[in-house]
């Protein structure tokens, strides 16, 4: 018998524990009935149990640095080398490891981060590279693979949750090749119920649109009729289109009920000030708030800002400090709230930048050797893996591709990376093909 058992035997149980155990008995065991999921629904009315359940749920925040940041001005500086640039490097909390001098706050928490310096992928154009790094496997002609957020939604999401399982916050509707990708099919064969709900800028206005023009009882009556008719059509016709439409309506209804969660202006002013005034910073704060309230997967993008073919150093001098500040506060906030152990935080683009400058003083696309960061759920911390040569031209230690990365992500989140999709009449597909190994030194 443990000390806690002895305390309970002596009548010294904590009030919240007593309430949980009593409800287990009353809800699940009264009358000798078999306990079911619904019989335990009352447990979630208990604040202590609900808080622990929320912490145990797996989450993922993907900071998508579209356009691709330079590894030389972030995670893999080369001071004093022709490729190094003007900013130099600074020591971090990890002995012997330096980050760019533009990232002093991340240097302070390097022991909470993991950096992969040896990403080596095959696509050098934005559209193809974004597709590769969102889907985690090379394309197969004629098929559209689901993206990471959709796979996560399918694996761990709850379709009856008021919050969407995959939220995509993106304030910039345009943006070169990223715009083309955003118009594509994110969920692939998993279906519309696992597609992202896109927010940001004007895309949040629909949440409250028309909310005061129809009486509440009339809304419920209309919604009940719509649900009955569309469900009947879906059953009678076995219609994927109707199924997708129903999924969209359910997500919209849940989001409308949770509209305040998507209003960053309702978050505490000190938080908004800490993260900074930019849209990327504010949406990263919103991502934290959504995860705190149960959202499984939140992706935050920022257009093509990092595609610095001109004035590389000047533009990175503006962009990197914002990223540095956002990561510092996001990691610390998640840790302080007890959510870092259950939330995987990823910061990456679709490739890196060239070790040399072009005629316009910019760095061009470079998939041969680049860096990214990930930390939190299922990972060790304070790890730097892989290495590039003295000028960052090539990987000289532990090259990893998109399949190694996705195998790591799935393992960290407790998802089988090699599970086969159930696709009758279609070729065999797995979440990660070729049994690609994860980055094992990062896994806890």
C-alpha cells in the first residue's frame, strides 16, 4: 500500500481525487452495469480530471516558415567563412554549440530545443518542396497524399470536437508558389473531415457573420432539418460529397460556438506584447491558446517572407529576431502550462538557402544541406544532430530526408509511422514509406 493509499484510508484524500473516484463508482459501476465511454462522461465535469486529460492529449504546433529561412542566419552559422554572412554566432546553453547572433533568446533556451543541421532533400522549387515537406514522402503520380496535419487529425483527432482537428492560421492569401499549394488538396484520400480550417486576416469574419440576424431557436430548428436531410442523402446515396459537406457544417458550428478562442485581441495584453506586434507572432500566440483549449494540430504560416533572393542579410535581420522571440516565449509558455510534454513544436521551411550570395545579394534555394528545429512531446531536449562542412555546402554527418523527419514526428506523437492506409482498390500506401528510420537520438 502506497502513502497515498494510507492517506485515503485515514480519510485524508484530496477533495478532487475523492470526487473522481466516487464518480467512477457511481457512473460506471452502479447496479453492476458494464462501464462504457459514455458512462464516464461525468468525469469530465471534474476540473482536476479534465485538466489532466487535456494535458495528456497530444498536440502539434507547426510554425511553417514558408519561403525557407537561411540556416546560416539561424541554426548553423559559419562565422569567418565565405558563406557565413555578417552576423557571427553566439554560444548557447549547450556546451560547444553556437547559434546565429540574431537568436540570443533561443541561445538561452537551447537546452530545451532540438536542432537538426543535416536535412538533405530532393526538391529545389517551392511548390514541389512544400508538397514534399508537408506530405513527408515523394509524390506518386495520380495520387494525392494527405499532409501532416490531416494525418494527425485522422490518427488522434475527435470528429465531434467543437474545435477543428487541423487549424491553419495564415494571414496572407497570396504568396507565389505557396498560394498554388494552398489551393490543393490537403487531406488527400482521408476526406474533407480531415482538411484544415483556414483562419487569419479576413478569414475569421465568418465566425460571427449573421449571428444576430436569426433567433437562436430558429437556428437550431434549421440546423436540425439540414442535418436530417443531408445525413439521409449521405446514407441513401453513399455520397462522399454529402459527407464532406456535413463535415464542413459540423466544423463551422463548433467554431462558431468557440469563436472567442480565435480572437487574439481577447488574449491578455501582456502576452500580446511579449510575443510582438507582427501577424506571425500574434498567430503563434493564438496557436498556443488554441492548444491550451484542446486543439490537436495548429499550423501557423507567414506567406513567402523568407524567400530572400534579394537583400538576404537585411531581410533576415528583420525576420530572425521575431522568430527568436516567438520560439522563446512559445517554448517557455508551453512548459510553464505543463503542455510541452504533450505538444510537439516544429519550426521549419521547405529547404534552406545557398552558402553563396547571388548578384542581388540574396541567397537562393538550397535543399542539399539545411536545418530545422523541433522540441516537446516525445523528444529529448538540448540535442543537436547532424553536421555540414565548414562552409555548409554539404552534409558530412547523419543526412536526413523528409521520410526520416516524418518517422520522427509520428514516433514522438505516439503514431505508428509505418501503418498502412486502408484504401480498397488502390495501391499500398504507408504513413512513411520504405520503413525509413526516425532520428533516434532525438526520441525520448
